[in-house]
C-alpha cells in the first residue's frame, strides 16, 4: 500500500529538478525579541521567500508577531499585538546572513495569500486544491523563482487552517515557510 502524500510534498517533488536536489527551510530571524521588545507566549514568524540578490543569496521577508493579553478596567479583556516586517537575506543553506534594520510594512500581497473569490490561492499558489471557501487544513506551494544560473529555486509553502481568515499577519490561521531547492 502506498502512503498518502500531502499536496506540499507532491508540489515540492514536482518542482525539484534533478534526482539529487534537496529542499532547505529558511531559518527564522534570531533577534525577533529585540525587534519587537516583547514576547508573550512566544514570537511567531512568517517566512516568505521572494527571490535572489545579485550575489545569488535568497531574499524575502519575515513577519514577526506576538500577542499579549491582559485584563482591562471592569473585567474587559484587551489584547496588544506587537509586530514588524523585516527584509532578510539568507544563504543558500537557509541561514540568515543579513536583515534590514528599518523596513516599512510591505504591500500586504507580498505574502501571496491572494483570495480569488473567497478562495486562497490564485496565480501565486497554483497548487492549492481547495474547491470552496469552506475547505480548510491544506497546504499550497508558490510558483518557484529561479536564480540567474537556473540552478537554485525558492518558494513559499503555505499551510492553511482557516482560509477565510488567512493573512500573513495572523499566524493563528495560516503559516508561511520559505524554502530553497538546491542541487
């Protein structure tokens, strides 16, 4: 009997060129606490691969977020969210080698969770196999971006828990992970 493969596994296998290719996950930024100044129950990081720089290193963004709860006057509950976008450069082995110190929030579509009608996916995530806005708990992989030598490629995998609420800024409903494919 054959094991059932996830959509992400199949998509990665289809986009990998060559029998000896490996997929490496891009690492989170190590200084997220210093950038946010808070950590309430942990810091979540959305890692979005975008392409390559002139030196052949992987480029993209990390969205770091933490949410702090507390009680308000009269027993009302208030949550404070601390978040930031960071422009990041990774080595081909997935290690962070540079971060921009002050990056304005990029266009929200940078994460690629485009809603077509009410479905997550669209041209940037063609492997999404959701057929209605009520489909949940599935994985998509973005269109690969190849380097200038056509040797390496980067993609972002997107795991959806609730597609109606999926945004890069809400790690409760979907998770972005950047990956680089190497020979």
